């Protein structure tokens, strides 16, 4: 069972470096059924509950054209997550792995990402399925699912580079 802020056998926490501002702007809030980290799913499910993404002004105009995509990538700030573990034991079985080898919400910069099914857009509110975050989570960005996206810009040299 996951416990809040525990250090499991083999896990390693560090004193985080001084915070510096990356200039992030919250562009909205995510509304989900989950208010407790222990009840929140570990991964979003395509058949999960309907959730809402509320986009703030002046960003609502940026939603233009997003409805053309069946799936979108949602990036959000996991504001209730620890930021100090460099090695973690997600199964609490005594084995550990580096934080960057896991999809754990505990990260130096707790940015969450989910590919969700877009159900509807009404004004500044998106209805989606597939999220895995707490109610009230700050929204960072929305993008078309990269596997569905065909760039509309003309090709450039780097688009065709391959390994040597």
C-alpha cells in the first residue's frame, strides 16, 4: 500500500536544490473524482471516468482546432507530489530504480502527462477520459496526441535526419 511521504527500503532522498523559476503559467485546472493521492489511479484508463479540464482566459482562444483530434496530450503540475527522491521502490519490494526510469509522480519537476480521449469541448471546458491526477491539479499545456498529428508546417532539413 502506498503511504504518503514514506521512505521505503532502498529509496534515496536528496535535499533539493534551490528553486528557480522556469516561468511556467497555469493555464487551467483539471477536475477529476479523486481528492486523495491514495485513491488516485496510477495510470489513466481509456474507459475511466469523465473528467473536465477548465481552461482559463485568455487561453480559451488557443483551443481553436483542438476538437479535430480524437486524443490529446494533457500536461499538468503534480502539486501534491514529493520532489526529493532520486531512487524509488514503487512496489515496496526492496528493489529500487532511478526516478527517471519510472512514471512515478515523485520527480524533481513533477510534470504529469496523459494521453486522453477528447469527448467534447464547450467554451473553455474540455470533457475527457483517461486522466490520473487529483481534482484541482494545475494545467500546464494541451497538445494533439503526437501519434495522430501530421505537421502542417513545410518540411525542413532536420525532419529527415537519421542515425549515421
